[in-house]
C-alpha cells in the first residue's frame, strides 16, 4: 500500500482535502533527465487522450453491462452512477484538452450546477464499478493540480485489470512520489507500472522512469536491465531514441 511522509499531517476536512499541497522540489538532475527524455504522466495522457478515453468508454460500457450480485440493486446503482458521472467526466475531458485546467479539474472533482462531481461519485456509489472508476479520475485530477498526497490516496484506491489504465494509475503514484521527494517509493511504483501489464505505450515509459530513478538510488544493475529491455523489446518507442546513452551511464555506474 502506498505510504508517504506526512508534512503537517494528512488533510482531514473537505476544505483541507481540496487544497493543493506545495509542490515538492526534487533534485534538478532528476527532473532534467525525466523532462528531457520521457513525458510526464499528465503529458502522456494529453498526447494519447483519444486512446485513453476510448478505454475509459469501454470500461463504462462494461459497467453498464455488468451482471451484479442483485440485478434489482447493483445494476440500477451502476446505471445511476454512470449517469451522474457524465457531467464530471465531461469537465475532466475538457481539462485535459483545454487551457484553464485547474478550474476545470476542480469542477470535475466537485461538480457544478447541482451535478455530481467525481468526489460525490466515489462517496455515493462506493462499491460499484463506477465508483471505482471515479477514484481514477479523482487521482489524475489531483495529480494535475499538484495535490500529490490526495493523488496517491485515490489512485491507490483504484482497482483495474485494464492494460492501460492500471499501469497509468500506478505510474501516476510514482510521479506523485517523485514530486514529494520520496524516490524509493517512486521507484517501486514505476517498477510495478512497468510490470503490471505489458503494452507498447506504458511499459517502455515506466521502464525508463524506473531506470532513471534507479540510477539516482544506486540501483545501477536494475537500471541497466530496464534500459536494455527498452532497447531490445521496444525499439520503436519514444524512450528508445536515446537509450544507448542511458545504457552507457548505467554500465559506467555499475563498474
């Protein structure tokens, strides 16, 4: 389970939970490496948004078609939850596509004009597929708003067997831990994200991030293994472009 070092205690009230904690500054070298050679999670999501939203849409369809333990209780709840989620999902999509991201992510979280926000979906429909999916939206919204503690909490609560959303959630937790300067935890979640379910989109990205953070932590052999896997198994990925440079760094650090 994700843990983090408290800074002034975990937010308890609703008002406190909606306030963004200060963005933790980490070493310039770590961020230089991450920024120059791999997109951050939110940037990757933006550039691949159509694919991700298609996946989310598929999940939504599965929710509506899910045969629950009681068709007279579970299924109606799922349908109600998905209907109530529509407005919040729309705000989230607009935030990813638009410019006023913080305000739109806030609307997605808290709702507007009497419509439910994702936080309401999580609370009201706890135990449903829709409520679980709302945890993902809430976590990603908080990550984009630089509220890293809440991002970790909600992404950790999200459960998925999807080939893309599952790794993205774990990788998002890793990104949040980097920002909180907890590199050991970030490394662990990047490794989990890379190994979660192999695909050509998320696997090389998180192998790369695990390798970069691994070098900072002195896990040089592991980093070298990650970089070699990118070169051999994902030669057409963005991360493979300059991977020989990082292979060289890992080899030199190991000696």
